[in-house]
């Protein structure tokens, strides 16, 4: 592989590589690139390297740590020079800033960043918002091209002069639509899997899967469940919370108990068979307070023909059309959140109709094959423009490499 162009994919944590990025990493390998990855040390290194993807560790801290960040920047510069990287593709805010700066300082021919949602929003204090805008602008000035998962961020980037229109493009976000195909699962499977997972057969299930932080809207959801539980007992709230105590706004795994909803709440650990779980539930919820890229859990839910309740925030609006495949409610509003969930619990026909519309929307907009083609096509275009070698595809890898990536949390 030494004669093939090297791509370095850089992000903060290794779970991003296997949960969110595996389809693109796989596509890079099939396209003929030598793929290197970098993040803070994590438990998924062995699996990645078994697939022919080199994994390197860097001290990428989410918090601003000037001396640590400078050391990491210097390490990245030395690494990129030593490895003669042809393309740097960065993800997540801190990794994006450091990776784009290092790519610029090193003279890497192609530097690409994917926006997974800007970190600022309209409700933020102006000074904090200005800081994030400056950081995004500095990074984008170092990038050859910025890719956005949603269209709202493209317009925001241009309006705020973070980057010019010619240097930002729509990438989107996608999943394996065959994996999240509701036709794979019949009623017998659903009943059997509910029993296996300890989920009740006689209740409607409302699912939420997200990092356990305030910005995902868990506190509003707990309050909405409390309100709903005052007048009905025909549902259970199922949540998968990825606990990250070091992240800002983190909440304890048992915070829901403060709302007195233990009898209506079922907690689950992160699992690798979300498609089977989604076949067992009735409604998907993500009441994000702030911006998203394009939430993967909502895409998976739409593809699984689940009606969705989410908020009128950037990214979430890309997945849900209000009144068509779900409901959009104001952020930080547990009352409206509960009302929307209640409407879906009350109306079987509405759930089916919205679920079908969600599946159609997912097929139209969220196919990971299309997203991968956009990324690989961009690499080829930018390398060609800079008169760099474009690799030949390795067709046999398409049959050899796994389609799904297991994740160790």
C-alpha cells in the first residue's frame, strides 16, 4: 500500500470511527487509499487494524487546554510530515481545528473537514458564540473544502463569513438502508425480541438513544414522561444513554429517578443491534436543545418506519418534516414534547402513516452509499486539481471487508 495516497481520518474518540465513520473508511479502502485514523486512545484499535486501517493515538481533549493542544498540534505536524499524508479529513470540533491547522502547516495537499453541527446557536451568550465562530473560521481557512451534514449549516457558514460558498458543500449523512429495513422483522420476531430484552408486550414503547448530556434533552424528556404518566399507563420510556461524565453538561445515569418515573422507565446499555430494537418500539424521540449534524438515531428510526418526535433545531429538521413523518416541537419545552408523544401513542393509524413517510424520506435522502460516493468523488476531484495521484480501486475488498463495525464503548 506504500505507493497509494494516504488519508488520515481524525476525530476525538475512536467510537466515532466505528459507529459513525465505518462506511466511509470502508469506501476509502475499496477506492484504493491507504487509510490511517487518529483519536484519543480507545478500545477499538484492534478491530480497525484487522481491517487494514492503521490507528494512531493523539491527545485530543474536548476542553480548551492550551499547552496540551499545542503539543498535540506539534505531534500532528510531525506525523503528517513523516507519513507524507495526501488527504486529511477531520471530524468533531477540537480534532477539526487541530487537524486542519496541522494540515495547513504541513502543506498537506488536501484538507477536508466534515461539520457535524456548529457548536454555536442563537441562545448562546454572544461572547461564547463569537469564540466558536472564530474557531470555525480559523479552521475553515485552513481547509481545502468543508463538508456539511445539513443544509442549514451551509447557509450559516456563508452568512457569518466562516467560509465562502465555493469552499463548502453538502455531504449529508446516511446509514445502511437494508440493515434498517422494517420488512426484515415480522410480528413474531418483535414479540420474541421484546421478551429477550425484558420489554413488556402490553405497552407501547417510546425510545431515546443519545449521549447522557443535557443538550440532548434528557431532562425535558424525563419531565414529559412524568406528565404523561399522570394520566396514562399504556407506555414505557426506553432509553439508551451513553454515559460520558467528563463531557460538559453530563447527567448521572440514574437522574430519571429524581422525576419519580422509575416504574415507567427502562434503561438499556448501548447495543450493536439497533435495527432489531427499533423493530420492537413504537415511537422515537430526540428532544435536542441545540444544534445537531444530522442525528444518526433519527435517520435509523425513519428508515425503520418509526414516527419521530424531535425539536425544531438544525439537523433534526433535516430528518423530520413536521406533521409528515413526525412532530417538531420547541426545544426545552417538556409540555409540547409530552403532547406530541401522546398524540402518537393515541393514534395507531397516525403512527403507521408517519412511519411509512419516514421510510420513504430515508430512502430518498439518507443512503450511506450516496454519502460515501460524494466523499470519494471529492477526494478524486481535489487530488486531480492538484495534479496528485488518484488510486485505482481494489474491487476485491468490497467483498472482503465487513459491512458493519462492532463498537466497544
